[in-house]
C-alpha cells in the first residue's frame, strides 16, 4: 500500500527564491539553508510525494503562492547542513494572505501562527484543505479541490 501523504509549509523570501524562480528552474530545486534544528527535524521527516505550500515571507509578502512536492528526501548538502529537493506542482489559483488566514476560524491553532519564525512547519490535513479552499485550489490539482 502507498504511504500517507503529509503536508508542510516552506517559507522563502521572494527576493531569495520566489515562485517564479521555482517554476523557471525546471520546477525542481534544492531546498536548503535551513539552520533551525526544529525546522531541520521537520525536513528530515519529509517523504517523497509529500505536498508543501510554497510560502512567500518577509516584510512585503506573507502568503501562500503555490504547491510543491518532495522529490528527494533529506540528504547532506556538503555545507554542514542538509536539504530536500522539491518540485513545483502548481500555483495557487488565488494567493492566500497571512492576514486572511489569521481571520479564518477554521485555521485557529495553525502551527504557523504558534511558531511564526520557523521556515518549515507541518500542516495538518484539515488546515491544508481549508487553505486550499480559501485559495480555490492550485493549478494541476485536478479540479477545485486542493487534494491530490
């Protein structure tokens, strides 16, 4: 039987690595540079096929803009750290702003609000579905639902 899909949120400053960069890079990139031990622990538990929100962070942009999937599990990157490879799945049909998420009753308790400084956080399935609902799903999801 296939393994259960897990869901994550990966943060990046759009000036460092944007959704456009992800798409123009053949859709696959090395996700590295994560120094926080808790965020690294989350990355180490990612499995091929897990889905991740691609989240633009920073002072000008705090929003979910797309979805990527894990294409390669945790590996040492040669710089004393590690990485996972992610592949673009699709852009959100409508970006979902942080402020909008915080106002939604269905997202109360979302780990992003509890640990806002972490660059990698797990996303419970119910929260994944709610964010997808708000954003109208993502390109390549096979329909309006945000479930693969």
